[in-house]
């Protein structure tokens, strides 16, 4: 596991802790929409289904999943918004 927190600086953070599917991905849509092109979003989630849903979200919409980690039941994702 890499120490991504110290090497990637997020432009915005979405804390979806405690929310269950489909809420984290619905919130992710809004946060990515408000982010500038090329911006980096850090997502914090506790729902295990995000391990499947967030990578699929990125592939489907063309965003880059830069990094993902799991730490004691918390799932962390760094997503770079596609360039317009």
C-alpha cells in the first residue's frame, strides 16, 4: 500500500462515510460535475459496494481512478476528472 495521502493533493473531498449504495455514487456525480477539468477528488466511503461501483463509474464516464485503498473498512479513492 502506498502513502498516497502525502503525494496526492485533492482539489475536493467527498466524505460518503455511512452512506450505502447508491448514495455514494449519486453524490460522486455531483462532486465531479462541480470539479474543474483535470481536478482531483478524494472520496471516502464505508460501503464495500463502492469497490465495484466507483471504478465502473470512472470507466463509464472517462475519469481516471488514480488510486484506491482500503484502511480498516474505509475505502479511499482518488479520481481525476477527465479533461473536457
